[in-house]
C-alpha cells in the first residue's frame, strides 16, 4: 500500500488521507508535504519543476525502480512559513533563485535526516542501516535488503539451490561492512562441526513488520542502534531507548545459535518492531494505523500489530501450534511493553525491561496515548475495543519470562572502573540525575518528584551528600559517568515504566538503590539481586538518609564485591561492535590504570573477554536451561548435510 504524505488523519474509511495539500491550513502531521511526496515511504522532496527537485521513476517501470532524479529533501524541520505556518523557513530560502530547491550552491541548507544521504545538499549517498547489512549479499535500502541473485531472506542469508557460499561485499569493495556482517548459519557446515544450543530460528516475517518500519522512520537515528556516517564509519547510536528491538534482532541473525532450518530449532524469535511503530511512525502520518485507525492509541495499535503477526505465523507455519507457542520468543521493550502484550501471545517467553509483578494491574503512564488499560472503540475501525484483547495476565511472569537489561554502548561508561577507568573516591553517598517531570505526577508514580523536592527542601546534599535532581549538585561539573563512578549508592528509579538507572548503577560499580514497588530488575529470575543491591519501599523514601547511613562499611564492601561478579551480565558486549569498543577501551587504559591507586571498590576490570558471560551469553544460557520445561523441541541435529543452509 502507498504511504502518501497525509496532511491530516482520515475521518472515515480505510484508505490513508490523500488529498492535495491545503496551504491555507497548517501542516497537521509530521510527514505532511506541500511539495512532491515519495509515496513509497511518505517522504517529502522539492518539486520536480525546480532544478534540484525530485523526478520520480517512470510509472511504467517495475516497482522499486530508482527515481530519475533523487532531488533534495524537504522534511518537517525545513517547511515553508507562508502562506500558512507549515514551518519556519521563508519561501524564498527554499524556492528562490538562491534557494534550496533551485540553486547549485544554495544560500540556505536543509538538514539531512534521511539515512544514507548526506553532503551539503543531501544528495551524496553513503551506506544505510540494515540488520546484519544484508549478509554482504544485498543492497540495503533504508532497512530493507534487496538481495543479490541467488540469495534471499530478511538479511540475504538463504541461498537458492545450486548457489555456492561466497564472501560478501565486506570482503571486497565495501570493507566498512565487515564489523556488521557475520552469518555463521549461512555457511556450509564443516565435517565434524558441532553446534551451539539452543538453536534459534528467526522468523522470516513479511517486511512490513520490521524492514518497512525502518524505511518509514522519520530520522536516521530513530529505531536503530547504529548507523554509518557520511564517510561510512560506524556510529553507535545510544539515543534510541529501545535498542534491543533492532539490536537483539541483529545479534540473533549473527549468532552461532541461529539456524536457517526451523525443523531443528529449539526456539523461534519473532522480530516485530512495535516500539518503532509507537514512535516515530504512529502520528507522523495517516498510515499505518494497524486496524484501529485514528481511534487506536499508540499501545493499542502496537498490540494490534502483534496480533496480526500472531495470525500470520499460525497461518504460514506449524511451529506455534506444535507446543502452543511456549518455544517462541517475543521482545516487548517499550515503556510498559510487557503489560500490553495480547493474550494470544502470552504463552511465549516474553523478553522485556519492565518486571512489574502486581496483579491486577493498570497502566501507570504519564502519557495518555500509551495508556493500555483505557479502552478505544470505533464502530468501523475497532468495534471490538482494545482492553478485551489483553486478557487477565500479569505483566511479568517469572516462571517463563525474562527481564533483559537495556542495550547501551561502552561510550556510556567512559569513567566506569569496570570499563578500565581508574577508580575514584566514592565521596557521594547517594546520587540520581535525570528527568523528574514535576508537572506530570503520573510519571514515575510521583517518586522522582517527591525525592527531588525532599533533596531541595531538607538540604540533603549539604547534610548527607545525597543528590536527586534534573541537574547535578551545585558547583559540581562532573559528567554523568563521573558522578556514578564517584557514588556509593545510585538510585534506580522507574520512569514512564522502565528506566535504565539500575543498569547505569551496576555498570559503574555503584550499589543500586531500587525504589520501585512490585517491580523486579534485570535477570531477577536468574541472579540473586538482593546480594548486590538495596531495596527501599516507596513509603520509606523520606527515610533514605537514615537507611543508607545505617548500612555498615563491611556490608557496603560485600555488595560492591558482588557487583564485580555480576556486572558483565548487564552489558551487551557479546554484540560484536560493543565488544570491539570495550577491548579498545581496556587496551588504551590498562597501563595507566594498573599504575594508579585503587581508591574504591569494585576494583578496575582490565582483563576479561567482553563476549564471555555478557547479557547475550546470559540470555542463551537461560534459554538453554529452559529447553525442556518450555517444551522446546530438540531433535538430533543433522550433521554433514546442507539442508539448514538453503
């Protein structure tokens, strides 16, 4: 289906709003276009009447044919200010003789936000992001792999009969792909080769559920954990909060645990990009809305997407029905993501960041479009409503589900002794710096607001060296990583659902203070979390100074020592680019840190294999241990054949 650059959301029917732009009215949506729309993805360009306007492909040519002239983009940051306020840019700056759309060297430049296009006029191509970079055997088109002849699949890992395995472009004229192409499952097996269990089959879903979501994204930094820059160098992206959605997908595509033969799989991974749908795609345009039309709120539409994927899997494969879905893996990492997983998918092992345990439960979001327990009904688009699709289930079931740590690169841990930095005096008793949203009481159940007010009103910083606020303590200019490495205790608060503060604490050797009633932390069902953390009930928040000061030095030392034993399980350094960066940091710091005084615990970590017992390895270990209890089938593996490579 086409994705027009809708100015408004539809008021009726099932087709996207696709009327000519009305310049007397405002833009309406993020992707609204008063110029020329690429209706394949809903992107706006200078009109073809300008010297640097877009000229579409001949309509008689096959779908996917490149435009005759790409043209210069006019995205939402670069729209005209007249005749009505679509944006802030004077029309002369866009359309005049020296303007963006007309001049060879324009006096005004629009921002280049599309993946793969840069330079001074956004017309210079560079490498775009695709998971596993199409195995080096396909062209990446904004997230979708157009595979070379003889290769096929979501990442071009499968081969047609008679196609031999050959190295990809990463070994040829595109060496920058090499860190991101790794597909053991695509190679021919060697005699006597063993396999790592569990074996995981990554479903080949229709591209709409993942690759097209990447093509629809508004900005190149949306929905991805890494991109290339204009020199084709890798840039790890820590801006995206939901990095495991594309990141775990890529890790599994590259994993030695992957199998291309579903008949030998222990588990089945469902790569559906619901967080990307929720933002930035929903609301940026009038398509897609996923059954509910404009009546469906963000989490409601995402639940509809999951249900659609569920029906697709059952209608195209026998594997869900074989064990009732128990051997399936579903990732749901949005703010309260595990809470709104539809009832039909609840038998799967749900991978989430949000370990909420109380039941029954209602949404605690401070952002109404994400309220999963409010119903949304429409006589045409969603007559059945939303809430009835969820059933009666806890958000997190520790008997089958797993709470994963968020995915962040070692760039976020620059001053952590666990990343090879010298230790610091831990002179701060308790620390938190982050959003508090005083005007939004529902955010964090009011805990962040309450503690920020107490810190200010009762002088906690001067009296106790305890800080809680949106900015750092007065007179202090340390980086966030430096503050954490200088603190004994770090507050692990919820946000609008899950937040990464617990992992930031663990990964800096700072004892996490968990203030989240009825919420469990990462790896709760695998690790003894109380052995390296402190939990304070929300009702006792006013007693924080008393509680922390009552913890004896030998107990602090014990907790810090235990942090040193488990922290690696909270870091995704089994992901190859993260592991390589960790190795570089360790190598560059080893000599200086070894010579420096050890000022606090845990002691610096300088010699370890980043891929060993990290978060990815922990996930594989947990899944392997549960193969029998989850009913995952484990047949005698075929060896010496090539059926799993075709």
